[in-house]
C-alpha cells in the first residue's frame, strides 16, 4: 500500500495511506482525521473523524496525492 507525506500548511505532518483501491486514510500528526476516496474523476470525503477535514482540504490533499503519484 502506498503512503505519502503531504506538504500542507503549518508545522503539522499530514500523511495519506492507501487502504484499498482509491481509498486513503488521512492522518495529522499520527491522529486519524478521516478517509478520502477517488471516485468519478474527483476526490470525495468518505469518512470524517475530525472537523479539520473539510471539503476544501479533501480537494487540496487529493491534488497533492495526484502529484506525488505521478513521480
């Protein structure tokens, strides 16, 4: 399974780990904040564990995963 460290605002460490095909577990400083999924050509919030994972953040994190996967 792929795991990416996501550059994001502030000094927090965000990570995205693939748990299933097109499903990523998102953590901030090793605390689960939710799951996002690539579906129908876009990123969607699958499950929200913390309020910090907003729709805007889902898109930003998803875009960064896309960029990191292309390398």
